């Protein structure tokens, strides 16, 4: 049985109902709309006029902030010089009494988002103000700090890093100041649970600054870093009992990876989501072999460079390693795909579709991305999808390989509707030049709304539209290779003539599909009416 709420908790809920649909008095709500004046004035009135609601109302008003302006407005007017150049400057010395009023409210700030433009104007006075604040921190109870874009004076952020901080997010150039701040963050904020750091290439290397942070943090729940972790950092992460999400860029070279020392409990025992960018096949295999065994991973996302050469031995080795590293009944998402790194894609050798049989042990898969070129026909596709009854999104990177015509046909879409009723999106090439004859009309995929067919061959758009409407009554979007070029703002002149022509024909399918779907719904309505009348007639006999 649940415990009763205490009076302060009830007050928090009441005040929360007034302003919690908005993020704070300054940031607007989570959906982007700004708080109304009525909401703000109601909560402010509670804070001013009702003693019992005062604390809870102030917390709701000040909980999340993205500007220093409300805080600075509470300071004495004679403390600053007129802002001719919009840069805050002191007109006299700061004394503790100047901060008394501001500190009444600043202790209620739990989340702060640093605006880079405003930071340039205020960063010079922040260190002086913090000297008169408890422990040297402007917001002594701060839990979340967001620095979304690069700032010039990262050292001044020290005033916004109290020991209470639990979540830190920073996007900045890899300057000496930014890298130094990140490397010491674990020592400054021992309660950190969520860290996301991206130091883009600047005039210097970040010198494994995030790895230093990692090695000094013992309570991490999620980590996102855009640098290669050191072996020491990987070992430390593996031993953290609370780590659930790990996202980093590239692995150390396979030759530098070594077996971790024996531990009393499995490494990465609580990890549920793993994402690695710019990873090589062999380093990925070595990493999984060394650090994971029957792990309860729910999501794996390995992003390979477009220049990665997928061969059958390497691919088979990776799949075999995954089956040992991951608990078969836990894995829901497996994304093995390439990303666009502006490098010229290599032509991949075509591999037999049978290589995917290794992955059929993951019978709870919902999302699957498969790289490389596959020779996969309808029969093999049927065998595979029978093992993935809960599949919702299926992507074969280059299923047609180097062949002129894909091995999968329109029949594969019927197989998908039958074997994977939860499917809502697909991306693979099909041969749509021949439309299957009549099929079981009871096989319908109601959840599928979009398919991406790259540059699939097609000849009869009307017949294809009719076929798709019978299988997927809610299908709304059909994306071709030309569509993807347009979405990604790539040069359309790079498309082959064949791609352009096929896009034109698939465009006819898009236009005809709604009409066929509408007609089938009307047919279904008439059929239901006839069935109802027949049942009524039979009941009267």
C-alpha cells in the first residue's frame, strides 16, 4: 500500500499544477509555448500572500531558468555601471549584504541553461558574485546544467558547478579552458549521474578530458562523449553498478584492447543501451568479446564509416560475437549501419542472406538495421521474419547489392505483413516489376505507415498501388533514393537517370495509393453491412 503524501508534497503538487505545464517562468513549456501571464501571476500571488504556499510556489517559479536576468534584478541597482556596451561591469565592490535578497531565490533554481550570447556579457561578474554565495556557487542547489553552444570563458562556469550537480551537458570547441573544466568535473561534482560532453575539434585536442572525468565519477547512469575513451576509462565504466546508457565515439585500436582483470561481478552488468560511432568491425568484435557475456543489453547501435569493407568472414564473426555477448531474450534494438562521413562509399561484395540466421536467436527484436549487400530472396526472408514476430522497423542497407535486380519481390511485403504484424516501417530494395496474383485478404498490416525502397525497379504503378493498398491500408509515405537525396540536401545531379525515372514511376504509386485505400475502405464497409444483414436474417429464421 502506498504511503500518504505529506503536507509539503501536497503543496508542491498544487503549485506544480499552476506552472508545471510550463518549464519555468522564463523558458516556456516542454512543447515550446510560453507560460501565460495568468499562470505566472497566480503562482507569484501564492508566493507573496499565502505563507503555507510560499516555499512551494517559489520552487515552481524558479525551478528552471535560462537567463541570469531575474537573478541580477534582485541585486542593488548601484552595484553595476550603466551598460553602454551591454557588458555587465561593477561600479563598486561587492559585499555579502548585496547578495542577501538574491540568495533567497537562487537556492530554488534546480536547472539552468546557459545562453552563450548572454554569457559573454555576464561572465566577467559571475566569479565576483559567487564569492558572496554559499560555498562559492550562485545556485547552491543546482541539479542540472546545460551549456548548449560554445562559450569563450569556460572557467567562469566553475561558479555553476556545486557538489549537488547531477546532470551536465556541454557543447563546445576543444579549447584549453573547456577541456580543463571537463577533466576536473568528476572531482568537482561527485554526485554526477548524467553526463553529455561534445568538444568539437578546435585549435587543440581534448586530450582524453572526458576520460579523466569518467575515472573520477562513481555514480554515472548515462554517459555521452564524442571522444575515444581510454582503456582505463572503459574498465572503470564497466565496474559502475549504475551505468545504464553508454554512447561514445570510436574505440581504441583493437591491438590496445586487453582483457579486463577478473571481477566479482560481470562488467557492464546494468548497461541497457550501447551506442558507438565511427567504429571498425574488428575493434567492435574485440570490445564485445572482452567486456560482454550474456549481457542484458536492450539496444545496440554500432555506426560504421561508409568506407567500411563488409566481407562474409568479418560479418559472420561480428554476428557470432553478438550472440555470445547479448542475452537473447533482452535485445530489442540492433542497429548495425553506416553513416555519411563525406567519404566515397565502397562497393560491397554480395553476401548470402543465410548469414542473418545467426541473429534469429534474438526473438524479441523490434528494430533491426543490417549493413552490407545481401543476396536475400523471399523464401529466406520468410524464414528470417518468422523468428522476429515483434519486428517494428526493418532496414537492409543494400539488399540488392551489386545485382541489377533485387532478390526480394513484392511478395516480401506480404510475408512481412503476415509474420510481423507490429511492423510500422521498412527500408530495403524490392523488385516491383511483377505484381503477385490474388492473395489471402485476411493478411493486413495495419501499423505500417512508411516504406523506403531506394531505387527499386517498377513497371506497373497502378497494379503496385492496388497491391500495396490491399496489404497496408494505412501506408502514407513511400521514399525513393531521390527523396533521400532531397531530404539530405544532396546534389540531385548525382542521381543516375535510372534513379530519376524510377522515382517518377513510384511517384505515380504515391498518387494512386490513397484512392485505392479509400475504395477498399468503402468496400469493407459494404461487406460489413452485408454480413450484418445476413446474420440478422439467419437469426430470424
